C-alpha cells in the first residue's frame, strides 16, 4: 500500500517521511508498535484493502473520503523542564530527517515538501510551547552534524522570530520551511571544503559562495516549493548595505523573509562549534551582531530577534550582583528581558562550586540581578550547559 499519511503526531511515527510506499513487513511491525492507529492510503499509487466480497460487475468507484480540515490548534506554553524531553526527541529525529532529505537532494532527487512541512510543524509546535528548549538544544551541535543541525536551528529561530514580528500562522510556517531549506545548496559544496579546519583559499571561498544559487536550482526542481523558500535560499547572505551575495541586493530590495533568514543564519553559525572555531556565547554573539547590524542586518528585524530569544539567551553564563555565577535557564514570557530564570552553581567569593539553585530573577522579593555576562574560560569552567539541560544533559 502507499501510505499518504499516518494519523498522529509526527514525533510518534517510526518514519521521518510523511508519504511512502509500504512494502517491507518490518515497517508494518514498526507502525503496529507505535501509537499510530489509523492511516490514509492512496489507492492510485498502491494496493487497496482486501475485499471479502465476491466479484461484481464493474461500477463507478465511490468517491474516496477526504480527511476533514482540522480545527485550529491552540498551543499552550509550558516550562523549560516540561518541554526539554520532547524537544530532545524532535531534535534527534529532525537531524536524521534533514540528513536523509539533503542526501537525497545531493543524489538528484527532488525535495518532498510534504515531508519538510511535517517536520516544520513539529519544530514549530515545540517553539510555541517553549522556544528556549529546542533552540537551545539545536545550538549544541557536533562538528560532524553541523550542516544538518544548522538547518533545524534556523528553522526554529525563524518560527520564533515570525511570532515576534506578528506574522500569522501560515506566514510562520512558510518562514520555518524556508529556514529548514535555506542551506540545502551546501550539498553541492565538496565536503573537504565545508569541513576544512583552516582558512579557505580564495577558490574554496568562491565555491562556498555558490551554495545559494545551487540550492535555489535544486528547489526549483521540486514541486510545491513556495516563493518564500526560494527567495530565502537564494538571498540569505545579502546585506542591507549591498555588500552581500549573490546579487548584492540593498535595503528594500531584500525581502522581509530574506532579512529574517540573514539574522537567524548568522546567529546560529557564530554560536555553534565549527571545524575551524569554537562557538561564541549566545549573549556575546548578540553583542557582536548589534555592532554589525547597521550594514549587515535590518535593525528592526534584529531588535525583534533579540526579543524573541532574550538579551541573555538560554545557555548564557552570567554573573549576579551577589557574586555568584549561573547559567540562564529560561526566558520570562511577558516579563523583562533582564530577568530570566538562572541556575547559579559557582561562588566568586569562595572561588568554588556551590549547590545549584534555580533563581527566578523576576520573582517577588528577590533582590539579585544580572551584573554582566561572563566567559566560562575566564573562570576555568567547562560543560556549563549541563546546568540548564537537566535530564537532557547527554542527549543522544
């Protein structure tokens, strides 16, 4: 049979593809073991269900029932602790899905937009529940999976930024898909150049700069790719002052979505570990981006981006006025960007670790405040992410 859609949450299905030909008995067992109880099949592409009725004269087939349009979903906000586990599952499954999707694109197969949209829907739902969870997890890449996880991270950042800019649900989904596919052209760049630990030669840099046009061409060959995804793929390296590439667009010549893509792409790139450098602290990255913003980014889009992830994003090491160091664990929805939740674990006065304690800086009666962001290496601290990851400290 040809499975058009498994009825249930994407994260509960054993497959990353939304539609596929079901021909392996082991796949049937995997579906039966999952939480899926219903599926839509396309009888024009595969077998129909077996009929126990005797053969009858051919008649006009009855029209196939269509899935009813689902009612608009309301996504309730949850705490970081409540979302981290589910976000970790989504991140791991998303990485596998993007790897498969991009690998197929490298071999000349067209991108299946149904699969991409199903993936974006799960990422978007997680960001709606708690943006810090999935965005924070997606930042923790290895050097080997950077290209794939970068796509997941930019997708999540585009969703969070869309909501901050007041875009509607459809526009937000479009922005998420654009973020997921924006770097697909890197599949055409030789791996030894993408993963080179040292500085690129002029020829190698030219090769890398060809990835937007290569990705745009790949997406043109797929069905159902929106103009927004095509635009972001081609123009996410354009700059407001006209010094970007490939078309040296300037100011209003760059679409809103491409401006959004530029901010999200750079933020994730500079906060992630790369083959040639360690990632910067999230708060330090925002400071540096603010310095570049006049010529590089749309300032209004950048300001909205900061509001969407916080002045001190999840994972930032901060020093409190009380002389303790802590890691930002969660932003406070509807509260000051200067008052996130922080888990303190180190005393500057005694120069030693203390029992970790979660502080709500916006809580009643709490006088402590953030004095400054800090560099972990300055204090000899390692693996500080475990203080906000909790039970997800060693995600697979």
